[in-house]
């Protein structure tokens, strides 16, 4: 029933001229990954990745057959404080070079509601790959009012355990769990 409802909701995209499946490219200017963690019990500290690349293969008729892949340079991380960002790039955490990437490639999608799904995929960070599940929501599938082409918008959340990716220094004083909030827009590929 849930699969049928989600497919019906997305069928709007198909009737608006979107053939299934179709390739979409992330709009780097409107896609962000925001993360937060508890710092010593005193505060919640935030960071962000933005300006990254990726693509979505979107199947409006059978959303479970859709896929997503994203790659972002580790050094594109922004924390709002230069010394914190430098510390994250040091050997205490990532030991990051210009070539180091964080990547996510979906391995399966389970439709859970009218506009929601669980996206399972391989997250590679710090040369370690783990399976993670994103709780995702389709915000909108429609023609972009200014670009005049098909556009998608999604939000997703997950929680990562940073020590599983060998960036767990100072845990448990600085929380090992990191909350991740993702918001992306994607435009139909030419």
C-alpha cells in the first residue's frame, strides 16, 4: 500500500513529462550536508559540506529503482571557525589531502510512505566504507519556476558513529555520534 501511495505521488512527475528513469544532477548551489555533535556536554557544534557533486537516477513509476551517488572533497568542510576546520583536517581526525573524498552510493531504496523512503548505501569516509541508512523525504518534483526544467528536492537524515570511520578522537567527551542533515536539489540532466 505504501509503495503504491509513493508511486502515485510521484506519478505526477511522470504525467508532467518526466520519463522513468531519468538522470538528475545535483544543484551544487542548493545542496548541503550539515552535521552536529555534542561538545563536552556544553554545546552543540555544527559543520557543513556544500558545493559538492552528485547525480540521482529518478524513476517516478518505480521509486525503489531510483539511485543516488554523491562525492564531496573532505577539505570542502566548513565549520565556521578556521582553527576547528584545520584541526579536523589534521592527523587527529582526517589527515586530509586535496584528493580525499567522502562518497555515498545507494545500494537500495525502500519506499516507506507517500513521499518517504529509506535509502541504504555505502558511505566511504577516511578510506573506510560502511553501510548507512538515510531517512529521506521527497520535498517536490516539479518544473523549476526560473530554470523551466524538471527539478527535484529531497531532505534526509542519519546518525553516524565517527569512531567507525577512525575519526573518533576525544570520544566520549566529544560525542561519538554525529547527526547528519542533508538537503539537496537536482536538475534534470541535458
